[in-house]
C-alpha cells in the first residue's frame, strides 16, 4: 500500500505563501509576462506524463480541465470523439500520435511492442519503426 503513487489534478490557488487568484477567482497575472498564470496542476496521471504521445497528453489535460470546470459527460465525450475522428481521418499529424524517443533512450525498456518515431541524436534523421532492434539502426 505504501508503494502507491499520488495522483491528482486541480487548480493551485495558493503557492509559496501567496494567493494565485484574485478576489473573483481569476488567476493572477504572471509578474514577468503580465499574462494570466496557468494554475492548473496535475501529477502521477499516466495520460499526461511527459513520455506519453503528444495527442494523449493534450487530450488528457483538456479532459481533466473540462471536468474541473464542470463540463458534462456528454460534452467530454463529444470532445474525445472529435479527437478520435481527427486521428482516424488523418487530420492529426502522425508525430502527435506516435511516441517519440531519441536513440539515447533505452528502446528495450518496457516499450518493446510500441511504435516509435526515432530521431538520431547526431544526424537528426527520422524514421518510424515498431521494432526496437530496427530502432537502433534507424538513425
């Protein structure tokens, strides 16, 4: 039980001893840029991890934010369906759908059966492969 990782998502309204929102609940502007701060925070959720495919992260974050902002299940379903339709129709670029790794990553670690876009560190050449043994020869 002690090995479980924390998983949460929400709006961080208090940080480093300061409120991050004004009296109306709106995010305060960033002191450097003047733009409203992104006070959304999430951790431990597999769909939004940095090693997930970009479309997975983007969709996961959008769904979490929609849930926190009171979206209905049918609204969320419609959004996810539109993402799915975009992927299936080819409107979404393949780079958004396939997880990218560099040759410095260990392609043998538990991702053996996944498809990758592999970018060679020295050549910058890209190719797509589902075989980790080919991934080594790809660049």
